[in-house]
């Protein structure tokens, strides 16, 4: 993105948010580290830069992995959204529907503004701040601090660092740029404890998640002469392991990382009896074609879909399609 255009966009965003008296900051359902970190970082920015007291709300609770973040306890559900909200700031998605019950709670007359790094194919509200070159919304929040010469409190820096590090897979994904590292350097200078965050977020696995890992590794199937790996979990697996759906996050990477595997498939039975499918690919392989074949979508490296069929049936169909795709090297 051209830097002048970006500076203008940031200025327009700032001009809009600074006149809000009681903004609500929300993000998508099933919040990840960028969702939680960026809303807390943005709330801290508004407080520091303009003395604005924003309210943060998410449909789903802050995952256990991020509960320790400063001010995480002040993130409420939809029921506690105040009545006097005069601006709804939507972060890490540009679709209000993706905020679930929080968006439904916000009155139709409340203006909406977006801060997001996903590729946007629809019209977004005026004064929105969109940067698809940013590795995380956390990075965009850092840009707001930088643009206004606002100093980070250690709490704000920690929130932004969690957003930045989680959305880049701890600075490993191709989305990681020199800018990302420059922002991280600013945050570390502002007091982020890198070792502590890494320990809490990246090097800690809940016991239920560890139990799920055992099950998916035990029942992994190697397909297409070792070029694809597939596994599954049932709702019974989750309850027997005492796990939550969020405990399945990232488990697919254990399959994708196997030498020779180009495509990893993780099928999970949902409460309503359908099958949620996650797909991951090695660089150079486009797994979104597989997702699209089954009515879903996504990116080349990461895609997904939900198949309205029982787990065994859905897995069978995917196995057949992947074997055929690799056998014929057709568009997969
Ligand atoms: Mn994000």
C-alpha cells in the first residue's frame, strides 16, 4: 500500500474515532489472539491518546490462553454492552455479522467503522482503516500509536504484541515483514516481556488439548502415497478429553508439518451433526480448491468448509476426492 494513502486513511480513521464519546470495540466470534489483543490495544490507545473510555465486547469469552492479558477481564459479552454507545468499532473483520450477538445488540442507528487486515471485496463504512498488507490488526493498532506519537503503556504493548505474534505464528508466516519486526521492537522497548508471552501463548498446551493431540495422531491416515494426511475428532472426543472447540486450534499443523505431506485435512464433528473441515497446505500448493469443491473457501495455504453430512461420510468423500486429485493432478 502506498504510504501517503495509508497515512490519509489512518488520519480519517483517527478523525472519526476521536469524536466518539462512548465507543464500543468488538471483533469476530471465536476470537483469536489478534482479535483479543487488538481490541485491548485499541482501547488502550483511545484512552492514552484521547482520554476516551471505550467498552470492549465479544460474543464468545476470551479464550483461556489470553485471560491473563491486562484488562481481559473487562471484555464483556453482548449482554453488558452499554446503552449509550455512539460508535461501533469492528476489528479483525469487516463484516458486522461476524461479531455475532454483539453486533445484534448494537442499535441500527449506531455508526460503524472498521479496522481490518483481511482482503475486502465489499463496501466498508466511511473512515474505515483497511490494510491487507498488515500481518495483524495489532500491527495496525501500532501504526495508530506511531502516527500520533502516543507512548505505549506496558499493558498496551503486551496486548499489541500478543496480536502481532499470534497472527504471524510467532513471526514465522510469510505475512511477517520488516515493518512487523520494527513494530515488535517498539513494543519490546515499551516493556513487553517476550519470554513470558512466548511461554504463556506458544509453549503452553492445556491438558485437554494434549489429550486431543494424542487422539488425532493415533488415528491419522496417510493418503496419496504420503502427500496428504487426514484425521478427525468427534464431539465425544472433546467431551471425553474435557476439551473446548478452541482446544482444536492449531492441531492440524502437526499433520501439515510431516515431511512429504502437502495437504493436511482435519475433520471435526460439530454439535449439530455436520462436519467442519480445516485444510492446510505447504507453500506452492493451493488447498482452497479442495475447500471450494466442498462449498467452502479460503486461502492457498489455509482453507476450510462445513459439510452438512455425518463425520464418516464427509471424511470418505474428502479421501476419495484427494486421492483422485493427486492421482490425476487435477486442479487440487
Ligand atoms: Mn487478524
